[in-house]
C-alpha cells in the first residue's frame, strides 16, 4: 500500500487491542474464566494489518473491509502542472473527453473489452464482470475519468496505451497525471481497481501545508503515527506482558494528547483544536480502560471499553472532515485529500 491510506492509527490500535486481549482470555486462558471476543467495525488504516492479526487470533472472520476513498472535499496545493507530454497532433486524435482529461491532468481509467457482442453471442463473462465493476469505481469528484473502450477501437488511444502491452480483454488501463500507465489484465474486482486509481493519484499529488500551526499539527500526527505503528502486542502468555503491552499503548495516547494540547492555535483554528482534543480525550480514556481490562480480565471492563471505542469512532468521524478539509491528512482516519 502506498500513501493512499496515511492516517492516525490510535483508534484502530485500540480496536485491535480490545480484540486481541479478549482473544487472550478466550483462547489462551483456561475456559473457566472466559470473555467473549469483542467485535468492532471501523476503517482500515495503515495499521489495518494489526487489526487483522488480532481478529485472526480471535478466530473471527473479518467483519469490515478496507474503507474506500471518497471524493475529496479539500483543495490542497499541488505541484505545478507540467506541460502535457503528448504532441498536439497526437492529442487531437484522442476522443475529446480523453484529450480534455489529459490537459486537466486527471487520472484516466480505460476499460478495454471485447467488441462485437450480439444477442446470440454475448460479451464474455470476465468482460461483463469487469465492466460492471468499473461502473462503480471511485471518481474522486470528477478528478478521475473512467471510460469503457472496445478492443477494436483501442488504436484511437495510441498516444496513451502504446507501449503498455494491452493485448487481451478484459484489461483495465490506469493512466496517472504524469501520463504513466499501469495495466490490470483479466478479471479484477472494484477493490483492486480502486487501489490502483488511489496509487495513481497519490504518486502525482503532493499536498503542501503553508500555515505554521497546521504544519505542526500534521507533524505531531505523523510522529505519533510512527510511534503507534511500533506498538506491539504481547508475544507470551501471562498477566504481566498483557498489562505491559496495554500500558505502552496508554503512554502513546497520553503523550499524543499532551503534545496536541501544547500547540498554540490561532483564533481561527481554536474550534478545530477543540474537536481534535475531544477525540483524543476519548482515546485517552479508552487507553486507560484498556489497561484496566488487561489487569482484571473482567467481562464488565471489556464491555465498558467497547463503549469507549464506539465513542472514539464517532468523535474521529466528525473530526475527519475538518482534518481533510484543512489538508491535515496525517491526522485523519481516512485520508481524502
């Protein structure tokens, strides 16, 4: 995964911790004192693997899928658009909508399918499946052009696809804003196509934050994300390692909250900071409750922790919109910039 899912992992880590520690009691302790495995839902972030590992440890199926990116609501500064790298004569040969997308530096997605389908000779199954998946992929508020192309008419797109080796159907060609292409051949689903689109956007978009306060905010989120990503689950059985692991996450939550509170916000960002601290306060309470649940193994304590994790989810969902709008994407659970 590229940078398409850069995010603050604290809430996801808490979810993973809850599930794992619940599993610790259900699987690794004698059955006399059992705690039901906790199930939660939430967006998959850069540390989604930690959650997956916790769920596998609990012997559960994944109940959530990676959150797909939604249309961007922010307008970050981007790198200056370079001159179109296609000669005017070649550009003129492209379909008008595709040529306009090239000039606007949009990501272009071409679905190449078998042509000549008739009522007595329908389109091959794989072509139909991929065509249907392509209709529902992310378009990022018009910043991605998606277009089906009959294989027999692909020569009209030569300026974009020549050299990419598109020789079969179905194929999905994703051209990024710098006119570099990637080809997916055969059957692919919507999730796979969305990931390639997200990567194509991320590699050619570079948000720059000019406001000093917002730069500091983004930096705090980035540094703490690294610290949280290095948080480790217990690797041996026993109360002591279980509690020690929970305390490490607790320290990260408290440190993060303290650093956020220490940043002096200009008047226009005070409400933003208040929303940020509100979400962090819930995480701090959840981390404290996690330590307590790790110590006691009590069903009631795990239930109380579940409530706090749900509250954290709501607080961060509300904060995400503000973080993305301001371009502070390292603080967002789901990056939309």
